[in-house]
C-alpha cells in the first residue's frame, strides 16, 4: 500500500516542491493551502488530493486528516510547512495584530497539525512529522522580530513534542531553510550583500528543501527525532565577523 503524506503550504514554493517530489516518488499526498487557485495546479498530479483552508483553523487540520483516511485509508507522515512573513517595526501601527496572525499561521498551525495527525499515525504503528522552521528562528534578523519569534517557537515546539511522542514511534523534526527562491523571498533575490553571507554563495532552490523534508519523513531517518536541520548553504555556521575568503 503506498505511503500517504499530508503537506501544508502546498500551493507554492517549498510546499509545492514537496508535493511534486512525494507524488513523483509514489506517495499519495493530501495538499493543503489557503490559496485555492494555486492548489488547482496540483489537481492533475497522480495520487494528489487538495484541500483549501487556513491552517490556523483546527477544522482545516482535522479535515485534512479525515480526507487522507477517506481517500487513501491511512496517514504515514505530515509536512507542516505553511507560513507567512513580515511584521514591520515593533512600534508601528498594527504590529501586534500582525504578530498575533504570524503566531497563528506559523506556530498555532504546527500545534494543531501535530494534534490532528498523531491519532492517524498511531493507528499505523507510528510515523513522522516535519515542520518548516527557518534560520530566522536560530538568531535575530533586523526588522524581523515577529517572524523570528515564531520560527524559534517552532524549533522548541518540535523538540518538546518529539519527546512526548517518541514512545509512540512518532518522530517529529524540523528544517530551518536559509534563503530559498520562493514567493516569500521575491524582491530580495538580487541583493549581493545577502549572497555574500552564504558560504555556498547562492540561494537554495525549493527542491533542495523538499529533499530534506523527504529524508526526515523517510525510514532512512528512523533514529532522528527532535532536531532542526539547517538547510542554509552554511549561513547559520558563518559567524560573519570576518570577510569571506578570497578565491571564490
Ligand atoms: P511561499 O509563500 O512560496 O509558500 C507558502 C505557502 O503557504 C503559500 O502557498 C501560502 O498560500 C501558504 N499559506 C500561507 N498562509 C497559510 C494559511 N494560513 N493556511 C494555509 N496555507 C497558507 O513561501 P515558502 O518560502 O515556500 O515558505 C514555506 C515555508 O518555508 C514557510 O513556513 C516559511 O516561513 C519557510 N521558510 C522559507 C524561507 C525562504 O527563504 N523562502 C526561509 C526560511 C523558512
């Protein structure tokens, strides 16, 4: 019986790359996103069903699991990837409302997602969950306080949940993407100062993030739980105090 994976934030960027990779490797996929038009692009893929909804709502998460069980009869893994950026200066009007929305979409959704999928994973004897955090959750970036706080929260939520569910053979991990070429980062792509700070000296493609999501949900990662894997071209390893080596 083919494995079944639930993927959120599926209509664009890293999530869309993951849907195409998992489906291309024979998984059945439940693809969830708030963007109905974007999801329509995935309808033609073999073994993919789509669900439009806001991941900050519990009903979207429980509905996605119900759809997996109804259409495919089981659920083996979940990639909780949906996220938004931005908050603006801390003292700007509306900053706290935007902060609350960031936490709802980036953090509450991960808690709701884990809560919704674990009964289905238990029913098949265990499984794997991966959340998409960010290198922005590992340290502070200028003007990004709200987003940084949400991604740090995801990293520790994953640690704690991994400890809670390990005995049930459910592994829970995260990836911390560095700068990745998606709609979220459009407009920053040609900023030479950013590229200069990345030891591999280029952006990631969304496929490079999807490959690590795949690994972490696969049996090859059977002894890995509670970690966040930076997929960042060395960005988080770089202290940044000294100029980059010459000879590039
Ligand atoms: P993206 O904007 O291309 O894709 C994000 C997807 O999430 C979109 O399809 C969007 O419609 C969906 N989404 C947003 N809010 C939603 C909601 N409330 N309910 C359901 N779906 C919702 O961006 P991406 O870069 O592919 O981002 C994917 C994840 O990667 C995010 O969690 C983001 O924070 C994280 N990330 C991205 C980068 C990067 O450089 N692109 C770096 C670090 C982390």
